[in-house]
C-alpha cells in the first residue's frame, strides 16, 4: 500500500504541470514547449472527436498514452480490485449523481476498514462538505477543512442536521 502510494505521489508530482493548469485560462496550450506532440494531437481534435473521447476511456488511452509517457504507469497503479459495496440511495437534491456514488462507496469502505464504531475524522479539501455531512450522519464526528470561505457556508438546515460536523476555513 505504502509503495503504491509513494509511486502514485511521485508520478503525480512529476506530471503536475500537465494536470494543474486551469482550463480556459490560456490562449495557447501551456505544454507546447515540453510536450509539442501532445499539443499537436490535441489541436487536431474537432469538437465531435472531443465529445467521443470524453465517453470512451479506451480511445482516450490510445490517444494519450503514447504522448504522456507516465500515463500507462499511472493507470496501472490506479487499477485496484473492486471492493464490495451496496448501491447508493437516491442522491440528495444538491449533490450530483456521480459524486454521490463516489462518496457513498468511500463512506462504506471507511466503515469496513475501520471495523469499529464512529470516530473523529478530519476531512481535508472539503469543498461543500458533501462527504463530511454523510459521514457525520453516520455518527462520526467530522471537522472539515476548506480554504474557500464561501463553500463553508452550508445552509442552516444542513448545519442543524449535522451538529457533529464543523467546517473550518484554512
Ligand atoms: C473536489 S473538491 C472536494 C469535494 C468534497 N470532498 C465533497 O465531498 O464535496 C476539492 C476542494 O479542495 C479545496 N482545496 C484545495 N486545496 C486545498 C488546501 N490546500 N486546503 C484546503 N482546501 C483545499 C478546494 O477549494 C476545493 O473546494
């Protein structure tokens, strides 16, 4: 586990310039000097190609892996056996469906891994705190850290519903 984590961390650090850029903040692709072939391949894509690639993981891999040498190793490190989990109940109105499925699966694994009752949890990079609220509803005591103050302002009804969760701005 630790060696997988360290390898992932190393590769993510190494490829940081490729994934940390904000979309729509540059007039030209920021990697044109370091990855000219990648930029050329991306610039050659028409909108329908992009939409098709968004739906097709294998096609994305076929396009990108030869152009980003670290990509296949990253994908291999992310390949894990599926853990048991039940399907999530319907998503709350304010949580997008895919996010809700991920949060639900994660919260279930946390319960299985801990193998014990409620504990004290720190949710770092909490965003709007959807995960923290679910864990608080499951009985954990949660402190959520988020540096964007406006995301900490959950509606009063949510705060009342989760008295054992506290959100702090960093
Ligand atoms: C993808 S969102 C998290 C979603 C969240 N887990 C949920 O359940 O809704 C990532 C959040 O991390 C926050 N963030 C990024 N870097 C941070 C840091 N160093 N400390 C605290 N928050 C950070 C961002 O502002 C963003 O709101």
